[in-house]
C-alpha cells in the first residue's frame, strides 16, 4: 500500500472527495474504501501514464464479483478526507 494514502479512519474506512469536472455534468462524489484489498499499486511509465490497465480491469471485476465496464471521470481532482480530531 502506498505511503501517499493515509491510514484508514477510526472505522477502518478510507474516504475520498472527488470532483468530476465534466462540463455537461460536473459533480462532487464521496467514495468510501472499506478494505485494504480495494487499494492496488499501479505501474507508471516515466511520464506518469499507467501501464497495467488490463490487470486493473481484471482486478476490479474480481473484487466486485461481476463483469465491469470502466468509464473515466472527466479531469478529476481527488482529496483524502480526514475527520477533524482523527490521527494525521
């Protein structure tokens, strides 16, 4: 697991705030990651493009137990959420 992702909150849940900047449907999204098994390292090339998309698609389907279609979020920004008073 990456050191960039903080430890889970007190309930063992990682929370993210995601901004989708889709001009047709901009939206804020709250996401909860409830298991360390739902975080997977990636492989990036020297300019930051991911290189393991087929593996990620297979991993995602296996975690959900269903066939999946992955659709990118438009130009996202993502923040980790830490509850005030929780550990850093």
